[in-house]
């Protein structure tokens, strides 16, 4: 936030401990910043829990985004995120895979699926962030480049 040198309007962050920590920091340093939590469409445990205002256990989930897919979020993270996250979004697998390929092709960034959630979320709120300062937290370094073939197949099967 200090590096920005200006007001931060939106912070997009993958759900988990990082989202809980970001919400605590924003309450202190930038309470007007809109915190957007992102998770995969196939594993919306935080989205469903926040919507219900109680912990929800998913019976089924897609494990593609292994760093952000849990059947039930932790109670401590949930209690922090319930009041700290302003908006929850889910990203479908195809959109996420395309974002990962774009980050690699355009920026040379090899990003794991959970870490790319925040960037994929930009498109979902493009009208909200127009002329605003938005920052995406790209987290995680647990990516096996051999998965690029799987990711490419997912994107190509969609079209």
C-alpha cells in the first residue's frame, strides 16, 4: 500500500488465510478499500458460508484449484472473512486456465491456479473498477509446468 502512494480502491485476493490476513490489515490501514475474495466455482466453500452466515460443508468439490479448494473453510478464517470481505466471486475453471495462459504469454509469469484467481476476477468486476485503483494479490509458487498441457486442453475444449 505504501508503494502505491495513493488510495487503494479494490484489493482482490484468493480465499484462505491470505484473505483473512488482508481483511485484518485493511481494517487498520485502509478501511475504505473494497476487499474482494475469490475462489473456484467448483469449490465455493467460503462463498456459501458467507451467504449462509455459518460454516457450510460442501459434499462435492472440484480439486483442480488445489490451493483454494476445501470442503469447509476453517472456523477462524471464516469468522474473520465474514465481516472483512466485502464481496465474494467465483471463477470457473476455463476462465482461470485462460488467465494462467495469458499471464504466461503476456507477462512471462508462471502462476499456480489459486494464485491466478485474483487476476481472473478482474474481468468479473470490470465495471466496478473502471477508473479505480485495483490490486490483485498473485500468490503461491506451487506450480508444476507439466500442468500447462492440462490447462491448454481445458481452454481448447471450451471453444
